[in-house]
């Protein structure tokens, strides 16, 4: 049975940037972003990690990392790694919420069989809050609570664009639950929350604040949302010749040694973030942002054989033809922009095709 799958520890980590960081010089800001982003990337294989920005939605937090891991030690190791970076010296923990996956105590038709593993959808926004019920609620007969929760779920199903993720915090953290709704339309979520206010279960809410509206994006876009110099290519590694491109000109973006066969790298051409790939000695360059969501395609996987070269998006498995950007399968519908690449003097140069 799938529900036998091991439960996960879930953490919502909210970070606030010290504005003093914005007064550093551009080179330092770029290096800090690159180092911090790479620290995040190093943990991709160890836990589920979604990155969000709250710039423009909250005053007391700038970044949020939604994490789901098999053990507490992994969550701790990630935080230690992040705070060991130079940017970590400028980040405060604004909020931290710990929870765990668990099957719901109530029975509902059509609920996913496996509630022990966090399986995020592909939505643009995440609405998160800690949740505490009154003790009176727990003294109600189970049948009464089941009935109230059925009403709750029935209201929720009127808003199919909103998807709920509930995890349990009893004894692990101050709240009882962490509630996280995924959606693409803030207005739809607002209507849902307003309608839920009149439900019976809502009368037993003790606390459901603070509430966070988070925008999902790649770690690079999230870092750039903080302001400062963009998270450009590494400084001081021999490609100080990286400069703003002249229109239609080939522009150096990295050295050949920066991208070994089988590797990829995120670089910049002016304000365009570009994913560079070395596939068996042949270089490809495409726009770094997936046309489906905000995934960073430089973190994607390349599948190649003698005839095709396919780039798979790291978030939802959308596939593109790496040579011409055509969407091939999965949720992707819009082609990704491609760039011409040439090698000269040990440098990788790219130029916009159109
Ligand atoms: Fe969804 Fe790339 S972000 S397939």
C-alpha cells in the first residue's frame, strides 16, 4: 500500500535580508548570490526544496524555502550550509515552522491515498499559515468533527484551482498544523478563505496567522528579487570580460573550462539568464527560465543520443529539444529561446538568434 511510505519532516523557513547587504559593491553581491545559490543546489538531491520570494508581499520576510526531508538532520545541515555562506551573514530567520506529514484523522472520498509524501503541484503561488484549533474542538464527538470537516472540504472543492497541503506540528513546534495552499490566482484563494469563515469548523479556530503570500521561482530569480547586482557568473575566475552585449554580437559568457562535458551552468547575457550545456563537447545555450513555470533550466537534465538532445525541466518534467527549443512533452507548450554558441580563445560566446 502506498501509504506505507515513510513520513517526511516539513519545514517552512522564512528569511529576512539585512538592508546593509544592498550597500555592498556589485561584485560582492554577485559572488554572494552565486555562493548561496550553489549551496541550495548542492542539497537538491537530499530533500524536496522549493524556493519562493515574498518581496512585494510581506515586509518582515523576503525569502521562503519549503523543505521536505526524511530526517531532521538534513534540515539542520541545509540551514548550516546556508548560514555558512557570505550572504548568510546578512540573513535573519524571520519565521520558522516545523511539521510532519500524516494521514488525515478524517475520511474523505477522493483524497490522495498517500499523504505521507509532500507532492507539490506546479502553481505560481503558495499561501502559508500556522494553524491552531481551540481545545473545545477536540472535545467534540468525532462524528461531529467529521461532519464539520466534510462541510469544509465541500467548500474547498468549489475552488478547484486551489490545492491544500496540510502537515502536522503537534509537539514539534508551537502551532498544531501548517496549512499551505497552492494556486495560480490570489483572487480565487481569497474567495475560498472568505467562504470558509462561515463554516462550522471555522468557529473553532484559535489562531491562523501570520499569513504569507509566496511567489514560487528559481533560487536565482528569488535572489535577484532581493535587489542588488544580478546573480551573474562567478567573479574572478578568468571571465572578467563578461560585459553587456552589443545587439547581434557574440559575447563571452564563460570559459570552456567552466562547463565540462555533461555539465551545465547558468550565465548572463545582459539581463537574460542563459542555461549553458556541454553535451559531449558540443555547447548549447537556451533561456534559463522554463516557459511553464519559473524553474531554472540550467538545473535540468539532458538526455542525448546520436539523433536527439532533450532537456528535461527539473520541476515538472517538461521536455524541450535542446537544439531548437521546441516543447516535446509534459506540461510545456511554449518554446524556449535558443542562442547561437561559438568557441574562441578558450571562451564560450553566445548571441541572440532573433
Ligand atoms: Fe513546469 Fe518547467 S516549470 S515543466
